[in-house]
C-alpha cells in the first residue's frame, strides 16, 4: 500500500513550441511538507495548476490523494485545498463572514458550520478582528484568513503558493507555526516559495525545478552536501598552534585575526575522525570546532545558475 499523497510520473506540458514541464517525476509522502523551488519561469505555477486540476497535462500521469487528476477531477478537488500567492478574501466582508461564506459553499449544516467558524477564528488568532471588514486587515491577517478559509473543507492535501510573500518576519514565522501544526495533524503540504530559508525550515523534501526539468530532489541537507564548500572550522588559542595546524592540513583558508582555519571536508564521520586524529598526532587541541555546510542559496545558485534574487 502506497503512502504517496501526490505521485507524478513523466509530467509534460507545453504552450505552443515552449516546453514548460519536460517529463518531471515527483513523489510526495503523506503528512509531510514538500517544497518546489525554482527561478521565475521554471514551471512551478504550471506544475501546481496541473496538480490542482486547473490545467490539463500534455503527457504523463498525476495522482493526488490516490485519484487521477485527468479522470477523477471531482474526487481530487474534494481532497485538496489551494491557497494562492494573493489572499482570495472578500474585503467588503468581515473575517467571520468570509469564513461563513466558505461554510455555506461547502454545504456544511448550520450548527456544524458555526462551530467550524468559531474554531478557525480561534486557531488563527482572528477572534478580536472577526467582526471587522477585511479591508482593514494587515497582510499577515489576510494570509491567515485565506488559509483558514481553505481549511473549512478539512482538506488532507494543501497547496500553498508562496504563502508568506510580502509578510513581515513575525507574520512569516506565525505562518510557519500554523503549517507545522497542520502537518502534525497529518495534513500534506505542497509548498512553493521564494524564500529559501522557508523551505529549509519547513520542508521534509525539496525539489529544484529549472527550465521545466527537475535538477535535484532530496532533503535540504542532502542537497547541501552535493555542493562544494563544506568545511571544518578550527579556532586555536595561540598563533603557534595556528601555524602548526596550517602546516599539517592542505588547502586550508587561514584567518589570523580569529586564529582560525577552514579545512575542506565532506563532514562525514570518517573525515572528522581523521582530522581529530591528525590534531592529536601533533598534540594540538582546538578551542572551538564546528562544521559548516552550504545553505540552500548556494544550492540554488549552483543548480540553476540564478541567485535567490533572480528567483524572486
């Protein structure tokens, strides 16, 4: 029995002569956060549109919540929720009225609907502003309300398209906590984001899409390990110790002011053990010892040739 919430094989999509998705494969485990990264024009939005039944693929197979998106569209839509980049809320209505509208559209009985609205207002810390027109809400409040509206139908898979774009750091972290709580409840999150830190913080697995092709998949740590730049930083208490260490290791980067060395390494246990044994052989003891790996910005640049800013 499969544990895939989303299974994609050979997905292809073109607009005229332009190939937007060139045979991509994805497997998103249930109850996890999967993040799709890529520069503008990479095909992220097209992929989400196909997965959410808003667009038909030209080739390949896509199953969401166990249903084929091409032949079981209604079943797929019943199982998912979609929160776009821009909050889809009615500014003329209050927060409570927006939620009530979603309850009515989902055909929820009145008593149950009232309970759901109250529960969501509480969960998203919108009780105090529930009777206030959404036109007065901050960006963070609108995003929270938008996600709350998505949850009215209790979807087991939620697509979040850049959910924290334009939010201040505090609001962004509040959204992160909400996403973590959803996953703890067993919900699957498919996340696209322009903030690589966001993917690093939230995603169980990351895929990098560039020019319609997946150029890498794995955990954030796995992707970082593929990129050169991992090193061990050693800091010593005296210049004599620094001089000695600089002689016994090769290709080091020396920082005389900090009395530190950067030693290239794959950060594996065998490499670390060999380094420590080498220090012991020369009766050296580092005051500080730390492992440094590339971040997702480095991964993104190495895989796509674009900086983070270009992706935005």
